[in-house]
């Protein structure tokens, strides 16, 4: 979709919804917020996931500002909800009202109501972290509103370009997504002022003191969802072939992947299932030597950052933003093959390399840790977002 087509689509929708938005604005005056608040954070849900964890980290950094959090999407599990519960932080969960196509006019109503609350605030700030509803509210707020977007995936960039002129700062969690938007702007011949609003900011992870772990056999772990793009079946095939060859490697899996793994393979791998406790997850990280990923595409590699922060070797397909973090042979290893059979072959080859050369495994792991120290500091993350959101 071109920029002009996206803008036209947006304008048509604004005309159609106008009566419902006006009714919502009236309700916003009748039912104002009980406490003055200037920062409004729009998130989809509090389901477990990398991008949601980043949203929660941002809330932690600015919780003293008493922000309003607006959830808008029907949750799958809400396992990260406690991360958002902070003293004086107001959580408004609208998914029951607005995430329903049959009653879409209610979605319009709440756009008006929230825009009234925002417009009443002094120096209001709107921040959207992967929330479609955030973009829907933008056209209804006053020009003085500071509007900031955080983008973890390039899935919606065709849709969001219609709102680009309203947004003061577009933040990207990987350099790859920022490049995708720059290419989009170039194709649409947008002015330099649009490009000036694009920035990349690294996410944060907790970085423990470096600890070297020695295992008798190579401990390989997959951590993530069982979604099709993760291609867990390729990792199980690596496990099968290495087991049948008698190679000293043990595979473990964290996440909702049990149904994907064939029964005969379950006999010689470890299935942790969904791990909710941070300590338990940390212990799994520490017992492992290698994180392996065979994704067809990746948006936000939080698990990669977590494992680098513990000095582990990352073996991953070289997709999307992964090569922005991992330099092959330096702080990790990259699978460059495209065909699934060859991905399995190359993955096994790289795992064998670490088994036959323990010194290389140790060296890559240490450089992985050093990279994390330099780029993923929580202090730097909070300082950056506080400056952006509250000017401190």
C-alpha cells in the first residue's frame, strides 16, 4: 500500500466514525479521570512475550509519573499482567468492548472518550507499543500531544504509515525494522522530516555476573513459542539425527511445543513446558551451553539477549534483525542456509564445531556476554525512555 492510499483509507474511516467519536468525547467530559495524569500508554495485552516484556520494562522506568495503561486486545493468557501492576499506575482494559468486529461502533466511542482525557491533560504524552488502537486514537488528540511509537515488527508498517505525520518519534527495537521503514519512505518519496523521526533503541535485559558453566555434554536449548514461523520441527530433527549418531548433545525445550515434538523424540529430550518463574528460567539459561533458533523470521530477539547476558552461544538462522546482534564466529554462530533440510545440516555442523572445540565455545560465549554488557544495560534503557517520555 502506498502512503497516499493509506492516508485516504484513514480519512474515509474518520468521516464514517465521526458521530460515535463525538459521543465518546461528550462522555469523556461527563466522566473525567479522577486524578491528573499526563502519560498514556497503549498496549495490546499482557500476554507472555518479548515485546510485552519491553512494554512492562518501560512502565517500570516511568511508574513515578502515574501513567495510564490502555489494553485493547483480547488476551491469550495474561501471564505478564503482574509486571504492569504498579502503585498509582491506572490500568484500563478495554478489550471486552473494543476488540469485537460486531460492535465496532463501541471502538469509535472509546477513541473519543480517551482523546478527551488526553486533551484535558497538560503536556500529554501518548505512547504506543504494538497497539493498533493507539493509532486509531491519534487523529483525535490535540496537536500539542507528544506522540511516540515503539515498533517491534514490520507487520503493520503499511497500515501505520498513514499516521506517520502525526507521530513525533518512531522507535524501533531492531535496526532491521528501522531500515524497512526507511525503504518504505524512500519508495513513497517522503520528505527528510519523516526520516528524522526514526530512531533505534536497544531493549534491556538483566545481566548477572558472568559465570562459566562446564557440562559433560553439550546442552542445547530452544526457548520460545510453538508458532509455525519458529520451525521447531527443524530443531527436533537436529536432535533426532544427533541422538541416532551418538553425538554428545542434549536438547531441551521451553515453551508450548509439546504437541509439535514427535513421541519417539520426547524420550531423549527435556520438555520444560511454559516456565513462568524468573528464577526457574534463569536456572535453565545457566545450565545451557547453546540457544538454538531456526526461525523463518524474527521480530524481537529478547531470548537471544537473555542468553547473551549469561555468556551463552547463540546459533540462529540469519533472518531479519538477528545479524544485527550476532556476528558469525565472533559472538555467535549463524545458519545461512535457506532450505529446511540444509538448515538442519548446517545446524548440526555448527553444534559439532562447539563439541569438538570447547575453547571456541568458551571464547564465543565470553564475547556474547561482553556484547550484552555494552548494549543491553537496564540503566541506559531507563535513562533513554525517561528522557523521551517525561523529559528527565
